[in-house]
């Protein structure tokens, strides 16, 4: 129900990441969350959107990882790599 990365494309081979500044106030976070439903939360001075083909994230404590709405794993570190046109479906 959210358009968190409004400039993303499902087949471009890039991962879209939205960084939230730790200084962002609770009120501004609530407003951005409401606006994220339509993708109008960007641009915002406390939010930064980046794109990359691969990224690694490390967490202070174990975090549950969800993939396409399915609980996938619990980890403290994850590396994600995106490849364009990696899947072809014939109907």
C-alpha cells in the first residue's frame, strides 16, 4: 500500500534505498509515512533516495527479513544484489 521508492523500476537491475535521517522528528516521520502511500514523500530534506546494483546492510541486533511479504530469515547482516532481466516468464 506504499510507494516508498516512487522512481524505482522493477526491471532496471538497481535496488532503490530510502535513507531516513536520524534527526528526522516523529511528526515529520508520520507525515512522510502518510505521503508515502502516493509516493509524494520525496523530495524531503530528511529523506534521501539512492540506487545501487548491490548493497550490504549490518544491523545492531537480529532483524527479520521479509521478501515479497514472506518471512525469509533472521540476520544481523544481509547482502542484496540485483540483476536486470534475470528471469524470463513465458505464458
